[in-house]
C-alpha cells in the first residue's frame, strides 16, 4: 500500500514554477560568471558570452547558414534516411526468420562493433571527399544500430500475437506487415534514436576530416584560424540543431508509439 | 548479445572465402585487397608491434576517459537523483549541454589542451559522461519509496540508507549506463585519434590510408571492430554479474 499520509517529500520541494526557475537561474548565473571571468582575464581562449552571442547572431543570421548549416543537415538527413529504410526493412526481415537471424547475427554484431568513424578513410579512398562519401559514411554508421534493434524487435514479437494471426488465417506476408512490424516498433525506435545521434556525430566528424564546407569544417577551421568566438558560436549552433532534431524525433516517437506506452505497465 | 552460433560463424567464414575468391579473380576493385592479405597484414602488425603499440595507446586513453566520466557521472547522478534541490538546480544546464555532439568539442579541447592525449581524454570523458549520468539519475530516482521509508522507520540514517538501499537498487540502471558509455567512449577514442591524433588505432588507420597500405588499413579497422566487440562483451558480462539478482539479468523479463 502506498503511504498516503506521508507526502512524497523526498521528490518535491516548492512549486513547479520555483523548481524550473531555479534551473534557469543556475544557467544565468553560470553565464554571468563566464562573462565576468572572461572580462577579467581577457584571454582570447575564453571570449565573453556577450561577444559569442553577437558573433553568433552575426554569423548565422546570414547567408553563412546556407553555406555551412544547410549542407550539413542535408547530408545528415540523406544518410540517415538511407540507413533507416535499409535498417528497418532488412532488420525486420532478418528478425522475423529465425534461421536467417542465427546465420547473420554474429556478422552484424561485428559490423556494429566497428567504430563508424574508422571507415571514413575507406570512404575517402573509394569515393573521394565529396558529399557522397559523407552520406555513405553517415549511412554506414547509423545503419547497424537500427538494423540490429529492428531485428531484435522483430525476433521478440510476443508469440501469442503471431499465433492469433495464424489462427485467423493471416498470410505470411500480412503477418510480417501487420503483426511483426508494428510489434517491433518500440525496438525500431530505440535503434532509430541511437542511429540519429550517431548520424549527427558522423556528419561533424566527416566534415572535420574531408570537407570545404559544413559545420564540422567551420568549427575546426575557426579554431585553427583562432576565430575563437566563431568556434564557440558554431558549437552553440550544433547544440541547437541537436536539441531540435532530438525534440522532433521524440515528438514523432511519442505519436507513433502512443499505443505502446498505453499498453506497457510503467510509463517510459 | 548472443552466443556465436555455429551457422553464424560459418557465414562469416563463407563471406571471407567468397571475397577472397572474387578478389583473387580480379573481380573486385583494387581498393579491396583479398582477406588473406588483410589477415597477413594484421598478423604482421601484431607481431612487429606496429598495431600492438597503437592498441595500447587507444586502450589507455579509452580507460582514462571512461574512468573520469564514470566517477563524475555517478557522483553527480547520485546527488541529483537523491536530493531534489540539486536535481532542479542542475537539470536545465544538463538539458542544454547534453545535445552538443561530443565531437564538436574536439576543437575546443585542442584549444585548451593541445593535440596530445589529455585532449582526447577530455573529449572521451565528455562524451561518455551523459549516458551514465542520466541512467544513474533515473536509477536513483526510481528507487522504491517504500524501501526508503522502511529503512527510515528502522532508524537507518540517510547516509547509510543511500549506501544500503538507494545504491544497490540503482545499480541495475548504473550498469546499463556504464555499458552504453563504454561503447561511446571507444567510438570517440577512435574518432579523436582520426581527427586530431598522433597515436592510437584511429591514427594508424588514417596513416595507412595516406600511405596507400590498404591491407594494413583494413587490418586496423578490423582490429577496432574486434576491440569494440570485446569491450561490449566485457561490459555486458559485467552488467549481468553485478546485477545478477535483477529480473532482467536473470532473463525473466526482456
């Protein structure tokens, strides 16, 4: 029995507003401290927050955005889309047929274990340093977690669901599409989430190694030419993009998996 | 992670033999050397220390970064999880820093720490800090309140309750976080070596690419894969050993 007479004091203090304000206050305090330290030390490595902010506005509310941010995003989305389509389709198929899964699993586990950035040199060798290389490398990195998770999801479909479908005379293909695939969705989304963060990392790395534009190139180049506020501004932009992508992903996941969250015992 | 089933092993051998035959027949681009050449390069690199010394470098950087991240993440995670005011004070800053892709920190780290191994350790620690922090935090917050109330009713002081009730209960979640962090740490180790390294496996791979020593390059990549597989296996086993009593580890629940 939950102890109703004892309020859950351990978990709460103050009103929700006060609790959120505290978090924001700490961030503001940290920024003010940064500003003061930076002004006091006047080191070029630590520019004041205000300088970073003005540089950020100046750099990114300008055609720069189209030159560096848009190519990064397009490459990333292209690579991620390829990885998602291939990963989900192959993963569900592999997971649905047990013998196929047994055959391929060790091979896939090994491919997944390769740190994806290690294949960038291969990509450069085979396709040069253009867009295609980056898209391939991103797709390669994001593919394995998506594929392996989709396969696991399809493999662990509750038996009674498949049995029920069979009893009702649902054909093999229909079982795959209307029972296995939806049941594997929670696993698929877990893989897609990992894949997204890997794709994001891979775009930055591939642009640092072989590129003439894009955010990875921009940040590294800013550092090398001692354009330090620009470097910080680039990192801030990456943080904003990362945050937005993640929020968009969670919104989609929440919608698609609404049925699943309702079904599972504890909220995720 | 599954055991290596014999058919799976056969498949790997089969693919290797197939690629070998295709390469020998000249049906593959010259960018794909036959697997036998890659294995020979691997054996040679291991024997003459060319790869071995780089592996040592990679592993020590990896370990330093992961240990640093683990200590920080577990301490801060437990504090945030156990003390509401700490959680509320830090949550916004965590939410703001977490989405920054770790590799974006490489230029910043180079600026402050140069190109050597401290820079790599810092980036690795930054990258592997977040998953462990979040899972520690959730593990501590998800501790059954009844268990804590029981401890309090029996007169257990809060500090001891933290050690005897909260930590063991949160261990399941911490162990999972540690495994995720270890995987990320290895990826970031190789990445930093590739982008801004002067040693390590990632550096070796890019050196071999530039020297057009393709079998050695593939041997290096193969070895990072082996390393990744082993690290995952070790932490997976560790996870199941540490929390042998949890239903998930016993295989009762997926």
